[in-house]
């Protein structure tokens, strides 16, 4: 390991990039100090949640968050997400946003389609991020709709596998048009991707792979391509749709074509050098006269009936062919109609002049195949090698075939032969020997599916999970036995018949979960499920394109008294029986298109959650069924008649709490049936319904009436969400106004009135909205606003972030901080942490790193000391986290670790409250000296901060505030040298010293509350505004000092000597204009108060400048009244005297007012005000 650590960093990063996942890379940090930071620089990150259990998903998600936040590499070459757990889907928007911050070159998002029932939507932010993105790969995701798409200026490689496009054909065209330099495109369409014609018009495209599934069988769908620079084309389409190439592709080099209808593809790619074909026709494969003069490598699939004719035609039209491969890639289309061999009258030119190799895979040894091989052998003048891989498992037949071919005539003197074979049933027998607990057999679709061996029914006594797809079950007369089986999936399985299904399920005595997908031709009319132990049943019925209505005799029978979840989807026939009650039923999801809908509804009344789909038939809701336990009801994709059915369901669901409606409007050809308001209000509206959610609300008359009825009568409604389909802002505003009118006069509905108000607020410009959001107390409050509407969704990313963990579960708070910081896009002006809980201490280092990445201007870390017995240390890394842009920093109740300090080049404001310094006096000096432009310093020292003399030598300082607790020792103090200081505040009751080393000629204002003022006041005689609370007057400042600039003076009356201090300051402040007296602190009652002695001469300020006197907490003592009278009869320029009396005794107050009012006033304009 030591030798490995000596390698250059570039090589080590290359080694780390080869590890399977980022988790493995991060694990290397424990090897040594050399390896500690390396993982943060690796340019390739791979996150795979399959390596975590479902219950550990939180750990995986947190790992991704933190590693992305801490990663330092300025550019990531590759960022790869493999997400399998359901909760991972919700994290994708966050992680793709993080990708933008790292200038990712390659972004890969793979989602297991089976991991989530809801689509994984890639956020709109993907369209505006990653200007440097070169490669983008998406799998099983849904692209969010967007009105306009920006350009992907650097994107060269794009892969879209099982992706859904919200805007259909037009969206695809727009997406590809935004990729001006795209060179490689791979598309694998899924059955419901919303695209009819996939149009590819990309002039720069060099490589294109286009695949469509067999399930999309429609001649109206297809692909249109216009790519004149294309070099490689792959087309796999067995759907029967069209494929159009608008212009020739002269640069084409290689093409793989697997099509049901080849149309004119081959005529556009005659310049190809490498060609792979699987076509159902030979005659119409390409126009007569087409010649592949550049073709040197040809591969043909033997699954189609006309493959032999196609081969001979292409051989004849490929004069320079050098290599030929023949193989069966797919299942045989029709075993009965296989091609016949007719030896051509002339030998293809390529056989006699250029063909060098023949490779045949899955050779079956039929007469036609043998004749073709012999023909090529005896005519191939240039043949060098012939390789044959036999499909036969019978060694005798294989040997016989080898003899025949070996003895055949060969025109070329040199070539070789090889053979091989495999057998699937061996695997199932191996499973039995290994006592397998989970067995999955998933085959590709075939008209004639693979029949599993009979041994399956009696093997694997330990089998707990069995999943079968696209297979056939064999006839078996003996009893089926799966004694441990709890989960069974049967997807597109072919059965021996109805009775077999009964026996098969009867052999599963402890089965709990059954998932069934039926397809046409499965040999089952009534699928009977009679399993007492069953808890979850999901049944799907698919129909082919020719059968739109199921037979009345077709359907299902269910007897599952322990059932908790029931899902029935598809067009089952009219036969549907639930034989016994299901008292434990919790959730039911029912497709109303099945002919037995009414019968089913009568058997699911115990359900707590109910989802109804495709509710178009009239009078489908059976009368007399009451859903006493139903709490949540959802109706989706229903016609207008569903509103009357909805009223019936509301009537029969007295405890309903939540109602969701989705796309409830008529189909194009559906007759309109108007809603009839019920004569009585359903009980649930009056007593229990709390939430209404309406998705794709169109604002039709029926919808408005139903919405108004629910809003008008919903006594307990707390939350109403209505999502409109309209994109017209004026129409949407009008709709909201109409709904709001229906709410007027109903006081019980608190949030309803906010619907209209919120819409009006949303009309404000973004700058004003961000300003409003910045005033909210915490970031949590700000983020909550994102649910208000689409307009507010991204506004929460304000420039001010305040995180307060008080009253929040720590794990949730920490995760919230991580996520919101990752998603935040705007530059962060202010970042404030208020931490109460102990566990927040461990996160400080990470969050400081994040703050540096966000270019924070104002950082505040405030920790509640009472929550932690151990001090919170700010790590040494704090000083090296690139705070070049930090302007303000406030730290409260933390410990600063001793370290060498860089320069805080932009720091202008520094707050240090109850901070401890491990480096004592010297560390404080170094810390302040590293702030060359510091202007504002606030220090509040605690008892044990390790500092004896707090030295401040900062030439740029303009404002300084010092506060020391009374518990500190008197031999400690503060030394300040700040010639540019304009404001000084000193609060020190410890008795320590305070030294100002040089005068401060720029001083404007000073607040001085100290026990021993020393020479403070003598250094600030140029001050204009002064606030004083001093215990002495005689030693307050040296004799002869004059405050010539002082115009505003405030003195605290709590000290015993305040009166003498006041008169001395008045004598030494010749230009004083305003005087304020106030008692800020408690009186020191144990000491004698000073007595009033009228001075022998009047201070200059009284006779020449003093204009206002304000006295707060005036007690009315003899001394106080004498002072007021003296000022009144001496103040020549007085304009206003305001007295705020402290006494609550009205009689005493009135007496005091009379006395002062009758006193002499020298100034004729003096106004005396009492409060």
C-alpha cells in the first residue's frame, strides 16, 4: 500500500475511477492520509442503490447527498445513478440539480421500472442545466413537459430507453432540434410513450439506434429519419409500423435492420459496408436493380420463412461480399412453412470472387440448410473458413451431420468447421438441487412459448417466490405441491385450461401474494382464485387489437377471505364472482370497464381506500351498499356521468376523509349527461371530509357545479387543491374567482378564502416575491411555499437561508439542510444556522464546506450551549474553505481550533459571541490580522474563553462593540488600536482595563458602560454622540478635556455619581444640543445617592446650544426636580423638554407636573411635555 501511495495523483485517480461504485471509492479514504481527500477528486461517480436493502435506502440517499456536496472536482466526467428502490425516484430531481453544479460531462439515470408504480419524472431543470453535458442517458423515466426547450449546445450522445414524452410527437421534435451537435442517438420506445411518429431530423447525427416493442402493433405509428451524415443505423421494429428515410445517407457504413415492413430502407443504404438483416420478405425487401457494391459483411437471421430467398437475393446483389453470417436470432415465425431450397441457375459473383468466411449459428441440419452449405462450399472459390455451431443435442445426429458436410465437395482448398449446443431445462433441475427460495423464469415473447418441464410442479419444496413470464405450463395430472410458496407472479403465461389453474393454486397452501397478467390465447376463460391465505391479489387482463370487448362468459372467481389488497384492471368479461366476504380488505383498485363491475362493488364495502377507473357506464353504482370504513376515495379517467355516481358514493361513505378526482370530463363521442344536485347533503360532507384534490379540472358547467356543491357543504374541509388544465392565465384567474365566490359567507373554511388571495399574490413580479420570502423566519417556512402553485415551485430558492433545528427531529433536519442546499441555485447572500441539538455539532464541518461552495456572503453559526455538554469545535478546515467572497461572519458558542490562518480578503463584518479560542491571546491577534478590510467587529466574551488581553489592531475598523461578563477577572482587559474607528461600544462590568493605544479622530458615536473607564473618554473627545454609564465622575477623564464636537449626550442614572458626571459633561461640552437621561439598569440602593449642588456658573451649552431635554423613568426625587428646574431657567435655546414619569400614583404625578410647570423658563419657546 505504501508503494501504491507513491504513485502520481493522476494515476491514483484513474485507478479509483475503475472501481464499481462511488461507495467503493469513498471506502479507500481510510487507507492513509494520502488517500483521505482523493475520493473527492475522482472524475467518475457511480451510485447504485441495489447494493442496499430497502430498509437501508435512507443510508444510500444520505450517502449520495453528502458525497455530491463534498466533491471537489471542478468537472465530473461521468455521473451515473442506478435507482431501484421506490424512494429513490423522489430524489432524482435533487441529484440532477447537483449534477449541474458539477459541470457534468456524462449523466446517466437508470431506473428499475418495476421499482415504482408511479413514473419517475426527470425535472424541467434538466432542460436548462448542464451546458457542458456531452452524454445523456435516461432509462424508464418520464420527461417533464415544458413550453420551450433551451439548447444542449455540447450534447453529442443521447440515449432514451423506455422514456415517456409528455408532449408527444411535437415534444420529441423540439427536443432533438435543441441538440445541434448530436452525433449518437439510441432510442428504445415503450408501449405508452405518447409518441405516434418519432421524427429524427438531425443533420449532425452519425449513429442512430431505433427500437420499438412488439406490443406497439399499429400501422399508423412509425419512424421518420432525416440524417444525411449518418454512418451507423440500427432499426428493430416488429410492430408493423412504417419507417421512412427522407433523404439518402451516402456516408452509411453499417446497418442492422430488423423490421416487419422494410419499405424502402435498404434502397437508401446501398452504400453500407456491414449489414445485418431480419426481414419477413425477400421480393419487397428493396427495389429490383439495387446493388450493394460496398458491402463486405452480411449477417442474416433465419427466423423468417423467406430468409433463404432473401439470402440468395442479397448474395446476388453484393459482388464484393467477404463475410457471411447465418444465425437464428429470434423464435421461428412458423415451423410448418419453412423455405425450400432451389439451387440458382447462376452462381452469385461474390462466391466466386470475394467471399472468405461463412459462420452459421444454431445450425439445425435440415435438408435446406445442408444444401445451402454444400452449395457455398462447392462454389466459394475464396473461402478460407467455415464455422458451424450446431443446435442439435443428439450426439449421433450431430456426428452424422458432420460426416455429410465433411465429405461434401469444396472448391476452396482451406477452411475449418466447429459445432456447439445448449439446453434450458437443465437450469430448472439445478434449482431443485440447490433448494432455491426464489425462482424467476422470464422469456421473450413468442407465439409458441417455451413449455416448462413437469418436474417444476414437484420440485423446490423450499421455494418461497416464483415468477414466470412468457412461458407455457405443461399438462400435469398429479397434484401440484408448493408447500412454502408465498409470492407467485404469472405474466402472460399459457395454461392447459381453467381446471388446471384451480389445481395449481390449490397446491399453494400458504400463498399470500398473487400477481396475474392474462393475455389472449392463454386457454383460460374463468380465472378461479380460491386461496384462503391470500392477502394481495392483482389481476390484469389485456386484449389484442381485434378484440375490443370480452365475452360475457369470460371473467374470474375469487374466494379469499383473508384478502387485504385487491387490484382488478382490464376488460374482463361479464362473469365475475367474489364468493365470500373479505372483512380484512384495506385497499381496492377497480377498473369499471369489466362487465362484472356492479357485482364486484357489492363485495368490497369493507375497504378503507378505494380507487375507481374508467367510470363511464350509466348506473354502475349498486344501490344499498354502504362503505362504513371508507376513508379515501379516488376516481380517475371518468366521464361526466361519474358525478352522479360520485354523489351516490359520497352518500354511502359516511366516514370519508379524502376525495381525489382526476380527469373527470366526457370523451369526444360520449353523450353529455348533466349533473343533478342531490336533494340532501351527504353525511361525509357535513361531518368528516377534510381534503379535496381535483386534477385536470377543466371548468365545465358540471365541474363548477360539483366543485361549488362540495365547497359549499364541506363543513370539515381543511385543504382543497384544484389543478387546472388551462394554460391561459386569464381563464385560470376567472375560474378561481368563480370558485372563490361560492365560498363567501362560510366562516368555517379558513383556507378557502386564501385561494383567491394566493392567486393574486402570485401575480407579483419575481423580485418582489423573493423579497417577501426572504422575510420569513426560517428556510423551512420558505420551502413550504413551493406547494402553493407551479409559479411558487422554484421561488423558495431565495438568497437568504435560515436553518433552525428547534422542535425538529434531528435526522429530518439534517437531511432537509443537505437537500435544500443541493437544490439551491441562486447565489446565497445569507446562510444562518441556529442549532439546539447535540447531533448538529457533527455536521458543522460539512455545512461549512457547502457554504463555501455556495459563495456565501454572510455566514452565521449560532449554537445553544445549554444543549451540549461538550464544546462545539469549528474544524481547522473552516479556514481553508475558499471564503474569498465572505463579507460577514458571526459565530456564537463555538470553539475556534488553533491553526495557521489564511486571509479573509473580503470580510467586513465579524461577530464573536461566547467564542472560545484554543490559541489564547496570540490566536486572537492572528485572526484579526487576517482580515485586512474588516470594518465591523462585535465581541461578547465569555468566562473561560482562554483570552487575557483581547487585542484589536485593525487599521480599517470603523465599528467596534465589546461586551464582557461580570464573572471575569479584573486583571484582564482589552487593547484597541483602530485609528479609523467611527463607532465604539464598550460594556464591561468585570473591572478589567480598557486601553486605547492611539487617538481615534474619526469617532462619531460611542457607548461606554464600564466599571473603570480608564482613559477611554480622553481618546474620543471628537465624538458627536455619546452614551455613558460610569460609576465615577472624577476619574472619568482627565481634567481639561473638552468635547467640542459633542452634540448628543445620554447618561444612565443608575450609578450614585451620575449627577456629578452629568454636570461635568455639561461643562466640558460647549456645543451640546440634545440631552437624554434614562435609568437603564437597576439602582445601586446600597450606596448613597449624590446630592444636588447648583453650580456657581452656568455651563456654556445651556446658554448657547442645548435645544432638547428628554428624561425617561423620571422618579420625581428632590434632586431630579432641581436639575430640571436648573436647566429650564438656564437653557436660553431650549425648544422642548419631555418628561416620562416612572410613578404610577396619579396624585404624585399631578403634583410633580404642577411644580415643574410653574418653574421659571428662560427660553420663551420652550415646550414642556409630560408623558
